[in-house]
């Protein structure tokens, strides 16, 4: 069975570990980031479990409205949690109707060979800069939570296939502890939740994230200069 199916089952059993809460929107952006990065690496296999799910949901809901599968399910579920649970019910029905050859013959995503050249991944220049300019295009709306889920999916996909972390990725890993230190918080909450707590809404929190991240990067550069000069 495809690794994506296994991942979805893990999220179903323990959503807090992956997406903080049972939310179909968080799931949507996490999966989007995960599949997006695999696609960038040329590793999304044909016949993966969600292939055709968008069209199936649209037909099932009898709608031609341009809306994601998550948005459609949310529209007739009433809440993020209910839609999250409904997704897995719908997804299981979808798989049962799918051609067995497409699900059984898919072996998932294999680990990349050590000598393969990986595409350069600059978490700031290639992702965050674009999202900062056009949050609506990448996130649907300005939302720090959606950004967080997207990045989590990207990062997990890269770890699963054995892509070595780049310098920008390693640098981003320190952002969590920096945010905790800046706000004097050590609660185990993610950087996005901390920033959102001190913001009016998701939109302001996303703007504040970019300001803080820029401050974080500049601070690191200053420390590097001090170390060289010292």
C-alpha cells in the first residue's frame, strides 16, 4: 500500500502529532505540502491513493464549483472536526470503488539513492518569498496555520525519501526555539500557535511571521559576523 495511505491512517489515529488538531483544512494543506514536495522531486507515483479523489468528491456532491475536496467536504459537514472525520469515511469508500490494480500495484515512494542529485530547496527564497508576495495563491487566504501545515508536509516528504537537509532548512529549525525565547514561552506550542496567540487573527499572524522570520535571519547573520570578527 502506498506510503501516503499509511501516513493518512497515522494522521487519522493521532492528528495532534502531525497537524495539531482534527481539522480538514490543516489536513488539506499538510497533504498539499507533502505531495507538492514529492512532485518537485519527481517522486509522486502514478496510481497514488488520492488520484481521482477530487473528481470523485465533486461528482458525489453534485457540484461543479471550483473548490478543493476539503472545501467541499467542509461545506456539508458543519465543522472542521466533523469534516476531518467525514474525509476518512469518504476516502475509504473512494478506495473501495477504485480499480484494485491501481491501489495494489502502487508500491509507494522509494528512498532516493545516495548519489542522486537533489533539487536545491531554499525554504526562504523558493517558498516563503512567494507566499509572502501572494498568500492567496498558495494558501487560499492569509493564514499562518495553513502556512505551518504546508511547511510540515514539505519537510516530512523530504525526510521520508532521505533528502539531506539544506542549510536554509537547518536554519529554519531554530526558528521555533527563537520564537519561544522571544515571547518567553516554553509550552510546547508550535511557532505558528504562539504567533497567532499574540495576533488579532490569522491574517495579522501571517504578516507578523514574516516580520519575525526576517528578524530571526538578520539576528543569525549578525551572530555569524560577530563570530568571524571575534
